[in-house]
């Protein structure tokens, strides 16, 4: 029997597996390969679209389907197959229009399942576009014809982001959707009931793995659901207060090869499931 047989390990990407410069350390890559070679099942669950994670897949080669769009889709890069996805109601555009009229400086992105439309630009949306290497697709949000996966608001002004959250919370349509802060500069609208925790449960159910053998690692508010849904939820030391509160264990930061450290601690018995 191998050391990690039957163990399922899901990690967030930005701020967790990825360093601040969006690279993956050799220490993390080597540790992931070792984890898989000893029977472990490794994948990632991210807010990114599937096409924005191909480079990362090529480096770490998950041996299970991946969760994307904060749980809004399940994609198997090994077969290039979209296994599951959900669309958000187009009535969400009423909320987008409301914010556009009242916070005209707010950046607005409409995410469909294979691309992002940058409908209203800010410094934060431009940084996001360049980091994910998406083309500069610009159109009015009501002109997006494809099924919509999620809405992302982005701005570098923290006070403006707080105002955005307050306004959305008070809107009468807020109860029809879920909302999550995926970064200090990002706030997202998702279909009701969609989150990373549900993605983890869908993947392990598909694979026939016991939820008692699951590990999840993250750094931000949108990771709280998967930290809570997993048997062992681990926050990196650079995580948000909400993520740390949801975790069973706190490890080193994303700049200190956090995934490698967790796998080392699992092997030594310092942490266990």
C-alpha cells in the first residue's frame, strides 16, 4: 500500500499554489509529483476559467478533474472535456446595470465559460486581463450573447469595493444569487448554491472517494466553503481572516512552498486525516 492511497488533495491557485509572481516553485511541483506517485489524488479548484489554467495544468498534471469558475464548472484537462457547468440567470444584468449607474468607475467583467468580456475597465480589470493573458474583448454587458458563468467587479480602491458590497447586499435581487470576495480587488456574483465546497464534493463523488479523505488548501474568502467541506481544511499564512477561521490548520505562506510543506507534514504525521 502506498503512503497517500485514497487521499484527495485540492488546492486553490492564486495566493496558495502560485507565488505572488504567478509562478509555481520547483519544490511544490516536485512534492505534487511525489504525492501522486504514492497514490494521492491531486487537483485544483479555482475561480479562473478553464482556459486560464492550461499552463498550470501542464506543470502540475492533476490526476483528477478540476473545479473552475469558483465551482461553476468541472473540467478534465486530461481529456479536454467539460464535465459539468452551470449558467447564471441573465437577470443578473439588472444588478450589473444598477452598479454601473451608481458606481460608474467600477470595473465590470462578464465571464462566459471560455472567455471574459471586459465591459467596463479599471486598473484592476486590466491587471486581471494581463495576468490571465486574455484578449481585450470589450462590449456592453447587455450585448453578451453566450450563457454567462459569473460576473466579476474589480477595482483597486478598497473603499469603493466596500461600497459595492453594501449596495449589492441591499438590492432586492440579491437573494437570487450568491456573492463572494475572491481577492481584495474582486467581488463576484455567482449562481445560487455555487461554490468551491460543492465543487470538491462533486469531484470526490465522481471519483468514489470518501469525504473523510479530503484535504483542501486556500487563502481567500472564496476558499472558505471548500475548507469547511473537506475533512482537513488548511489555510496558508497569508490567508484572509475568514479563510483562517474556517481552517483546521494554518501552514506557511504561498511564497514558502506551502503545498510542499503540507505534503511533508502529511508524510511525517504532523498533520493527518
